């Protein structure tokens, strides 16, 4: 089984480790030290050796950071984790800080006197991040000081760096050769007058070279770095043992070096060198600058081409979702019979769902740890069940299940909130508002050039009318047998990246009542060119990729408009037509009942 149920941290681990960190800070002459969640690749998901934030504080969320000062240690977390952080960290040692409402620069200015020095590891922070904090600290006399990693210095049994094998992504799934991708991006560098570009994001590297790896659980990426030159050559920096089985996959395109050779290689580059200030470690810029190499700050050239999936990637993703839908329908049919009987636990749900996915031998991994939140645990947005937190599902509670699979032809991510018994009127009203928001995004038609910030409110408006909202984005980008969370596109009020055909996104509004229940409904969608209407303006819309029934027992039909009812009934008719032929009779019969029109 991929998922485990251990509790990797405890609140009581934090205070003694914080004391040791403060002793290390004093020895370095520092008043503070940054402990980020990120690794050198700025990944959302990190290897055990890079779980510094969790090791120090106990907080295991996928985003956040700690600033440890001599008198206070702030754990900065966004709205998704405000319940979780209180459960996982010792409140006598660590103070939760609501971020991004509170930014680190102003917070430091309030906490430290003039002349304060705060250390940070320049491999774990980007140039853009440090520049923004320094701008906020201008005139305060507080300085940021690059230094060795003080957490590593006090972590005696820190795990080794991952060294998973790298394997090729077949061209029939990639849809374009690595040579073609490198040539396209090299032409962009050439036209911009840039001689090379440093690529530090593992999913960018894997997409560019048509490889996948196993360094990070749930994410089929290989950690490493590469330099793309304007003539199409690529220098790859990765531990040799990881790529030993690739044979001649790279051909003459790629020259391979040990990962530790990166710094010396960068120092000898001819400029201008392109660096992404939003993803590359600050240390990359420091090495280049100290060596007199001209730097041009610009975005990672892989991000947009990777986000705009080609025909082969979209076709594969469609098939992966149908395969995943079969597993989900079998799971929901089982759950519908088992949950009302009582005695079922959150871990039982996770195990059974993974078993249904594993029944298809195409599953390579789950795309993230399944969220199985019953009752009040459903209100913890990124809840991960453990043996300690495992809850027996009381019939009548709402059960939120957020899960996905990694297949060689696509990555899935789906959330369904289901009734385990008779639902209350309030639960139905809240669920229906969330559904209305999800339908609004699904039906959206919009001019080319609009971004996530322009559409995000469509999903929230039904909740806003009731004085409700949710503290996370409406959707994130999704890769193809890569990371389940991918940029640069997002459905979010802060996203400025215009949508383009081929971009895959999640559509997942929600509502969370702390201590009571959580609701989220999630489908994946892909941007496409819309049918030409009216005066012929260039418009886009979304194609639905996920085909799994939505629990209509939680829908209050009187709250839906005629158009919303038509969408829901039409969606369920499509689910039945696409998925039922792939099912055995018993599951197909359940699906027909679940897809009955309202």
C-alpha cells in the first residue's frame, strides 16, 4: 500500500529542538533564523531529508515556514492550515501567524530591534523571496544574513538525500520529443539574447527531458538541475546512479554531471544567463554574481509550455480519468453500502479506495495522500488520517474524500463529499451552494486573456450570498504523470496568468465549518477554444475531465436554477454513458441509481 498512517511528528518534539536551534543561533551571532518548508527545488512535496519545518515544529502542512527568534517563534501558515497547526505544534513554544495577511518583513520589524540579524540558508530561498523581505525591512536596520543551515546542524539522524532511479516517459505519452522541446526553448533564449538558462524545478526538468523519477513520494519526479543552452544543448546535474538505467535515452542532446558539480559549472558560464527569481535558489544567483557572470531574471521557460498540454497528453489524461472513474464508482458503491451500517473508519476508507485503484495494474502511485475526513475532520482542509486521529464514521456524518492516482498517461485529482446517512437541511444548503459554484466554473465561457483572478469569484458567489467562503484557491494546475499541483495557472483571486488552451486545472470550491463538517466538490477541467458565437470574439471554455457522480442526496433542488439542474443532469448522463460500459453489472446498477436525474 502506498499510503501509511503513522504520525510523523508530535507537538512535544518542538520545544527542545527549538532550544537547540536558539543555541546555534547564538553561536552564529544571529537574532533569528528562517526555517522554510521548501527544499532547494522549492517543491511543495519534499523528501524526508528536507522536512526541516516538520522536524522542528511538528507542523506537516505542504506550505508554510517558521521564523525562530530569541523570544518568539512564528509558524506562518495560510488559511488551509489554521486548524491543523493548532493540533500539531506546541502553542507554548510556537506562535501561529496568519500568512499571507501578515508578511515576514513587517513581522520581523515589529519583533526585532534596530540592528537585528536574521539568518537564512541561501539554497532554500529564492531571490524574489529574499528581495521582497529586504524591501519590507528597508530603513529598519534589520538585516538578512546568508549562512549555513542551522537546522541541519542540530538534526543528528537526518535522512539521506533521495537517490531513486530515473526512467523514460514514452513518446506516445509525452507527445513531443525532448530534442523538439529543447529546440523550442533554445530558440526563445536565442531571440532574447540569453546564452543559457538555469532550470531548478524537478517537474520542469522531467518535462523537458521526457523522464520521470521516484525521489519524492506521490510525485514521479527526479531531483536535479540542468542548464539549457541557446543552441539546444542541455547540461544535466544529477547523481549518476539515478540515470544509469536510461541507456541512450538522452542521445547527444544531454551531457551528464554529478549534482555536486553544479556550482563550479555555473561559475564558468558565459552570460547572459537566465535565472527564474521565483524558483531558483538565491545561491544560484550568488554563485553567478560572485563569478562575474551577467544574470537576466526571467521566468522558467518550461512552465508555460508544460502547462499547455499537447494532444497526446490531453488524450492520455482523458483515458486516465475514465480508468480512475471506474475505481471511484466501485469505491462509492461499496461505501454506500458499508457506511450506514456503522463501524467504518477513515483508515478503512483510504485502504479500500487505494485497493480499488490498484485493481487496475496501470496505477503507478497515488497522486497525494488520500484525505478521508469524517464529520469535524472534514473541516481540516488538508487532513491526513493517522492511527491516532482515525475516526469511526458515525452514520449521518458527511465524509469528505479527496484522492487521486498517478498513471503513465495522466494524473487525477477528485474530491467527493458523500452522505453516510440522512443529511440535515443545513448540510444540504451548504453542499448545494458549493455545487453551484463548481457548476459556475464548469459552465464558464470567457474571452481569451482572462486569468484565475477573473473567474475565481464565480465559484464563491453562491457562498458569499449566505455569508460564507473558503480559505483556499478554487483550483490549481495539474501535470501529466507529474505533480498534482502545477503552475503557473491557478483558479485564484491572486493569479494573473492568462488561461490558454491545454491548461488542466482543478475546480474545487468548498465550505468548512470547524468542529462540524467539511464540504468540497472537485473535478478536473481543461481549457479549450470555445465554439464561435455572436460577433466571433475569441473565447475559451472548459472541458470536464472527471466523470464520477456527485451525491444528489446532499442537493437541495429548490436552490438550483433551471440551468444548474440541466448541467447536473447532463453531467450525470455523461458519467453513465462513459463509465457504465466499463463496469461489472452490480456497480453499473449502482451508477444508474446515482446518476438518476433530479
